[in-house]
C-alpha cells in the first residue's frame, strides 16, 4: 500500500501551500481516523478518514449528487422553520454528506451534495477561482454601465471591492422574446432558462462570479439600483444544472462529470 505524507496530502487537496498546511497540522486542526495528528510528516494510509476542522476530507465510499435545490429549502442538516436539503437527498448511514457551498433560502438551482471533502474544498476555495453562473431577474433596466461596473469590481461594503464579475444581459422587459436569450445561452453552454413560467422582473441576465460573499449577487444588483427578484444557479465549475431534473430532484454525478471535477483540469478551474 502506498503511504503519503500528511502535509502533501492536504496540499494536494487544495487546503493551502505545504507551509500553510504544516501550520494547520501543528495547530491540531487535522485528525486522522478521528485522532489528532500534529506531525506534518505523518505517513498517511489513504484508506483512513482525514478531517480538517471537523470537515471530512477522505471517506470511503465517496458519494456525489447533483441536486436541483428548490426555493424555500435551506442548506443545513436541521432547521426548525424550513425543509433542508436532506428532506430531498437521503443521508448516508455515516451522516457525512454536506452541501458544497450554500444557496440562499429563496435561490434555487445547482447544488452539489457529497462526502468528498477534497472535492468540496476545491470547488469553494477562493484561491481556486471556480466560476459560478446564475440566471437572474431584476427590476429596472439593465444597461452597458451595469456590465462595466460588474467587470470593474463592485464595492458592496466588504473589506475590499469584489473581484471582476461577468454580467451578460439577456433581455429587458421590452425585448424579453429577443433571440439574444437563446444565442447567449448557446455561447455559455446553458439552457435558455428564461422559459420558466413566472417572469418576475423587468430584466434578465446571466451573472458569473467566483467568490461567495453573503447574498453577493443580490447586493451587487442593489449597488446598481436593481432589486433582485429571482435567482437560479446554473453552473458551478464544469457542472451544469441538468434540465431533466425538477426542483427537489437529484442524481449521482456521471463518470465524466466526476472525472472533470476531481481532476481539476477543466477550463472552469
């Protein structure tokens, strides 16, 4: 059996540089098979479970679901007021599934549910710059000035301005049936999701970001004077929301999808 140095395993998992993960190990943030290990040179049996601050990084067998999160569902294990993702996706016997990142209560769309901590960290780590694309509807007329502001990096009250985001205007109320909707969807390899049956805003657009600030897209549009009325995540890295899924439905990743997200070789990383 091939053993790995613990610090190399964590660095390869995307938790940080070798020097950074050594500090994590020495602080006692890492456990192997539920036991703290503070030696970066520890010889790791890859069949054992590894946790960083309680988050599972290795577990066998690994499970990965592509889930269409419905609005009104929360990304938590338990909630007294709303259904959770685990009202739709069954937990494993070890109860080790978690959502990769979160979607707000009223936001629907693509969510990955897994027990693969390495994959989860790769998809949400800010330094990996994984693109996330959303379909949004807002009140007000979207214009070229909004596109430039998103691309420049908006200041929404965080410690520093946001990184550049891509705003692709699909339509304003006057031109909702414009063929641009389908053309842009084809360019972005997405379905023309504007066909949903409840147009809620004056304008619709695709937004791509690679950060994950609290209510980020809502706050970005608000900064430009637009009220967000509808939001759906369509893509996360190389994963695209399966149009055959209805809200609340899920399926395992295909082998091709699994290979893409685990290799990190996709152009979306």
